[in-house]
C-alpha cells in the first residue's frame, strides 16, 4: 500500500515537472536518466553494502551500446533501451566479477580503476565512439512508430518518466523478494549468511547484473534523448556525483535515490545560474549539513517525520 | 563406525603456536556433549575448524561417513553441520520472523529467487511460526532484533540453526551474556532440541553443563585432557588443575 502511494507520488511529481517546466524538459529527462543511475548504485551500495565509485562505467556501457546501435541503423527506441540494458548487464557482470574479489578500500579502488579503463577505452576507440568529440548523429525513430522525438523533448521526457516508473516498480519487487532480503543480510553480516548455508559471491554478482541493466537503461535513455553520447557518461566524476546524490537522498530505500537526484540536480541547476563559480561549494555545504543532521539522508529524515507523526496520532502499533 | 560425526587428529597451528592439538572425538546421533575448558583453551577455534571457518593444519572432519574437511563453510552447513555464535550475529533491522523465513527459504534453495514474494509461501510461513513458537519468540516475531532482549536474540540464534534442519549442532556458549533470570528459558530451549540431533555445546555455566550434557570433553591449551561423564569431571585431578579450580574460586567470589 505504501509503495502504491509512493509510485503515485512519483508519477504526480513527474507530471508536475512536465506542466511546470515545459521549457526545461531536456534537463528533466537528464534528471531521469541520472536517477536510473543512482537507483542502480542504491542496489549495490544500499542493499548489498558494496561501495562503488565507478558506476558510470555501467551507465556509459548502456549509452555507448545504444548510441553505436543507433548510428548503425537500429532506430527503434525500445530496442535501443533493451540494448542499453543488456550492455549494462554485461558490464555489470564484468565489473562485479572483478570488484567482488576484493573487500573494503581495495574494492573501492578497483571500482575507480574500472571506470577509468572504460573511459580510456571509449576515448581510444574513437572509430566507434567518436572519442573525445563524442558520438553524434543519432537519429532515433518514433516511439511505437507514432510519437516522434520532438525538439521540445516532450516525447523523450514522457518516455523517460514511464521507463523510470516501470523500473522503479520492478526494483520494488526485486528488493522485497527473497533475493532482496538475502542481499540485505549480506550487507549486514556475510559471515552470518554463510552460516545460514548461502554463498555470498553469486548473490552479489546477480545484483551487479541487475544494477548494470538499470544503469544501462539510464545510459540508453540519455543517448536517445540528447542524441549524442559523450565521454562524460563514463566518467569518474559522474560516478562520484551520483554516489553523492544517493547519500544525499538516503541509502537502501530506492526513494532516496530519486529524492537525492532531484535535489542535487535541481540545486545544481538553480545555484549554477546564480553563481556559476561557487555552486559546487554550496552543494558541498548542503551535503555536509545533510550528513551531519540526517545521516539517513533526506528521505530518512522525511520518514522520521512521518513516523513520529503516526506515533502521535495512533500511538505505538 | 556408526558415529554420525567425528573429528580425527584435528590440529591447527597459527605460526608456531598450536591452538588445537590432535583433537579426536566422535558423536552418535542424539549426543549431548559439552565442551568445556578455561579461556583460551581453543574451544571456539575448534568450532571454527569443524564448521569450516578455519582450515585445519592437519586432521579430518567426518560427517555421516563422508570426509568434509575439504569443503567450505557453506557446503558444510548444507550437509547438516550447523553452528551458533558466541556473540550473536543477527541483522539488527530485521525481525525474528524475517530471519527464520530467510533461513528456511535458503534451506529450500529458494532464497535467491527474484520473482517470488518473501512471504508468498504458506508452508514456509507455517514452519517459521512453528519454530518461533517452540522457542517462545512469537510475541516478538515482528519486532526488529535490535529492539528485543538479548536472551531472546540468543533464542533466535537457536531458531535459525534449527531452521536449517541440522544433523550436528554446535552451540557456542548459548547462554553467554544472558541475565540469569533468562537462563531458564535458554535451558528449556536446549531441553526441547530434537532428540535425534547430535549437539555439542560450549558453555561456561557449569550448572547448565551438568544438567544438559551426557558426556563432557575438557579442552586445555588446545588439547583434550579429559573425556567422560559429567559426574567424573569434578573428580579428575588434571581437570581440576586446569579448570575447575578456577571455576570453584570464581564461584566462591561470586
């Protein structure tokens, strides 16, 4: 029931964005693509306790795969999204296989190394990726053969919003499945999970693949909506920023990923317009404030407020 | 060779230090064995060797006639060699019901499923309720573990172990850290363990040991110095020297 309300809220917020900011739909579509990336990080960091600073490798894999397919004549948008998801899943399998060999700090360093390697590969393979100029000239066909991707980005935005909602619903099922509970257990105590007779590595690897697919969908959406794929989509900077968005919003709830992305990117947009030189300073200050005042992130803060509201109304259940 | 479980010459060296030396013991089904010994005698190391958290330097672990020494901890659990922990290892933001459900699903190899509901299986739910009922945990079944009493957490450790349907159960100090007012509940749970289950219990509470165990093994400095029935333990001079002397002193002070 709570999740139904949550999903209605996401749709309502998405539609409000559509009506309120008709001139900023490109930015809002970008927010959705990044939100998918941040959701994919939440699966790994928030539900499995594996820290990563290289998640854009999976996002970029989806973006480039969709971009290259599009340039080579695959123009059907849903097919492109599927290609992005598949490429992200394969990249996730690869990344997980490498990262899960290590633990803690070494694992984090590996994630950075992997995204740097992906970045270098995309840079060097310029025949396919366009290198530092980016991959341009994507011409995406109409959605369902009917809806053209228009200049104002209306189709792209609504398409992105629908994708986000579908992915979000699917992930709600994933995290509340037996598999999702097992991951939560591994996050808290892998030794206990082993003593329950479950292996840890294949479970985490499975989550990496799911996470890769989600990040890949985000990347493909970014490619379709902007019709260009740049090296920034496989950058360390994007990886780090999206982890910051997750921490800002709160880990391990899926909602936090959305809240964090919207707040971070909204803040970035607003503050960079006012003061383009110091906006990152402001974001840093905001982050420090959130981490110190609400360690559970902004969504955790919200939950606390609603929970205390319930308590005063209904007493302890 | 009708023993359900035995270890032969189990030895573990950390560098030059032998923490387990040539430990051999056998347990038939239905065994109630207490493993006692002073602090640092190597009791928990022994459990870690048996369950596969540590690999022995020498020796064998045999379950049901099968050598499981080369298997990892997970495979041993799946074969029925199950332990509890000296300090509870539970998921603080999950409920007892969630712990036991996850364990039962794992035993049924259904815990890695994505396309099913966590509470979707009525059979599993019934078994979970039964287990929680047996251990008197029904009233806290849906409270987070971080919010329930430590004695109840210890009972939950046992519930998780039983949910795995073990053949051999190793209880590492099941009453450690539990206020004495709650020990009767732990003891009651121990009395109700399935009769065919072979149980090895490490415990410092001698009253509990003497009431629970049919046999006692005493470990000192990584070596077995005594095997026998509880009534003989107190009379054995080596044991007294190594262990019970301390216990008697500690008791008179307390």
